[in-house]
């Protein structure tokens, strides 16, 4: 039995076990995928314990995507760009890191709009950094907005995210924070992209967050967190198995959850 897991804190909300276990069953793969509650200070020990159990692959979510970097024997180009990893595969006695968050967003943005303007990224963590790396590769000038803008060193410009954040002709606005999850942060004043622009939300519970609803009301194209989750999960199969994932099965699994 092959073992796979998602590490993070908090982690009980994760849909990754639902997605991957259903996909394993559909392909006749003898594997089990489960969630592991893990803080940054516990990561090295819990990864080592997972190795002893015979763990083959790991997904990482908040707040571990940067903490893991010193534990990797090799990293992909996306990891080097984002300075964050969200997926690991076992290579002999070592862990190799990649970032399918980056690859998923890069693919979903392709063909939507040329990167000739400003993109606003809300947040300052690993997801925000990965988002910025993708947007910069698409040609956007990235503005990072956070309560502590000094943490947005990856951005072309950093500003304070508060009620004084002025409207601007953003081509892209991305929520790379947990705000909006389970309808948290309803009181937030969300910036929106210009009409015809793009709004991206990494939150997937609920799928139609208030941020995305407001963006749609301003005639924006939206990319929701559930689409990103399934796309990065599917790309993970290429990392682990070198094969295409059963995307329809994965969507059916999350559809049953909805």
C-alpha cells in the first residue's frame, strides 16, 4: 500500500484526501491519502516519521510551503521562483520539491489576457509568493498588499492592505489569504479588477466567495479556488506517477462534497 498525505495547520477542512482517494480507487492504485496536522516546528520530525511508514508523496499547505525548503534535496524551477513548495516526491532516500500551485495558475491564466498591466496580490505568504511568480512570468507588474507590506519582498511594489486601499485599474486581483474561507471576513472591502479583468481566489470553501461574487458583478473573469485545487491535484499525479490524472473523477469527488 502506497502512502500519500497532505500536511498543514489547520488541515481538517482539506478536500485533498477526498480527491486523491477517489482517484486512486478509479485507477486501481493500491494507495491511501490522508491529512496530517503539522506545525512548522513539527515538519522535519513528521516528515521523517512518514518516511519510516513508507510515505511516497506529500502535499503541503499553509503554513509549511516555505518551511520545507531546507529539507529538500532538489527543487523545480517553480520552487526556485516562488521560494515555496507544495508537493514532494520521494527519490530514493531524499525528498524532491515542486510547486503545482504555480503550474496550475499558470495554465489557467494562459490565453485569458496579456500581461501588460498591474496585478494586485492580497497576502504575503507562500501562496502569495507563488502567485506573484506566475503573474510576473505572464508579464504583469505585481503589487503586493498586506497588513505588513514589508513581508511582500517578492512584489514589484508593496502597499498596505486596509480600508484606504484605493480603487485602481487592476488587470488581475488575487486573494492569496484564507479570508473568505467558510464565509470568514465578510466585512472586508474587497478590491476588484477592471471590467474584463481577472479575479482569482485560492479559497475553495465556499466556491463562490464574496470576493468572486463582487468581481463578477464588475464583469470580471473569475478563477475559483476549487478549480485551482483540482488542477493542482491533477498535476500532482504527473509528479508522483508520471501520468495524466483522472480529472473527471476528481471533479465528481468534489461535486459530491458540494
